[in-house]
C-alpha cells in the first residue's frame, strides 16, 4: 500500500442530512447553521429540520487505488455514542450492503430504522462490491484469474473498518451484524477479536451444508468472479416460496427498486446486454472448500459475546437446519438466541415481514439486562 497521505487517511465523500422521515423515527430538530459548523465547508448540506445525518468514507485497501466504501447514518447533531449503540453491517456473497441495508423501501431503510432507534449505524461494501473499488481481476475475463475476496480477506477488511469506527468514536467495542456469507465474515472476525465486539447478529447464518447450494460459480473452472442476471436474481429470491404465497411476498415495486439500485452499482456489468451484476468468487471457493465439504472454516465455539441468529422459514440459500446446527456450536457465548421468522426468505429484510425482522434485531441490541431473573 502506498504511504501517500491521501491513501492512508479515510476520505469524507459526502455528508448530508435527511428530512421528512416516517413519524416513528422523528427526533428533535437541529438548526442548519449549528450542524454546518461541525462539517467541512464543502460537505455541509443541512436542512432546518434535520433528523438523520449521512456520512460516507473511503478507506485504503491493500491494492493501491482500490478503496473500501463505508456509509454511516446517525441522529443529526450527535457525535458521541456508547459502543453498544454502534452497529456495523456487512453483506453476503453476491449483493452489496449499500443497496440492501440502506434501501428506502416504503420511504425507510434498515439503516434509517436503527438510526431512528438512536444507533450510530455503518455499512461496508467489500472490495469488488457496490460502491467500493473493483480489484484488477475484475478488469479481465473471469477465467484469467483465480477467485478473490476469500472469507479471511473479508474479515480483514471488516477489522479495518471496525478499527476506523473505534478510533472515530473513541470506544472499545461495537455491535456487528452479518448477512448470509457475511455471517461467516463476522463470525470469523469475532472468533479472533471478541474484545472488540459487544453483540453479534447473524442474519441467515452459513454453516455445514447437507443440501446443494443455490449459488455457484457457473460451468467450468472457478474464475475470479461470476455474473448474475436480473431474472436469475428474482428466481433465486423466490426459490422455496409456496406458489400461492409468491405474489404478495415482496410489496409492489420493491424488487425493481432493489434490482435497479443493485445492478447500477456495477457500471461495467450494467453496460452488457442483458445487464449483469458481477460478484467476486472467493465466497464460492470457500463454500466448495469448507461448507460443502463438511469442514468448518472457523469454530463458533471461539465466539464469546452474546449472539442472535435470525432466519426465515423459506430461506432456500441457507436452510433452517444450518442455523439450528450453528446454534449448537455457540458453546461459549454468554447467551444466545435463535429467532425463526414465518413467511420470509433469505431476503426477509426486504419483504413484507421486514418490520418483524427489524424489531427482533433491535430488541436484541437494546435490551438492558437479558439475563435478569425477573
């Protein structure tokens, strides 16, 4: 990595304040002038009735010129948070965090919801995904390079982002949340960095597979990345959903809203005909080498913080048995909880029962004394 200052300091990409949010997340107002005084002049764009503040950062990665995209949302006018009110989210194998965790479905994203609960909320797009840089192998045909962004590499990026947040907010620990492959990333990181984690949320946890996976790297030798079409994304989403339940699972317009944002995040893939989304194959390589081969990539017994597993009954990507068996491996968590939501898939966070999901996660993260006897 270069030692140039511009590559060793996080860069503020944008700061903005959002207004007109749903009534359930309204905070007190903050004068525009007061907020602007706390921000760099070029970045201050405040409104008189600001409620949530958004900031974006780009951190350097090991490949020069490739950065890591981090987004933050928090109550406007607040810059001090306890570690147990700071939450970092990482995505799964194929789709970025920025178009899932901060997608304003019905006018409110998951980030909006948690920030509305008083959290300092962050998401990270790993290199090769979303708003982060595309490593060199993605500029060549997939077959020219081996899979990249393996789970240990992803956990290292998470560690870099955690360290950035700890320093930024002057805290010792934060909460972590991973989705799908992101549960392996966050689980692996926590197993070796328990001292930096308050609570751990694993949404659709990955564990040893006894059934074929929906995700594959395509025919032939596994290349650096794979390409996913919009139609295949919709078909995968609905796999395992009873036919009579498919029509109302995803509220009208929500899939298109997500797909438009997600496929636009890969400009090179978007220019293909038909458009595709390219995703690194490191996760597929790990699936084949570990989870499908009956070999754990890490030991959940090394996790020594409170853990919530949250899952939905129609998840065909990582079925219920994986979450149930993973739960039994958490032998050293101070306490653990497993919630199975009805009528939802691997993507329940963006479906009709999303509020059940959000409420359950928030309850776990905010309960004051979960082990009290009365």
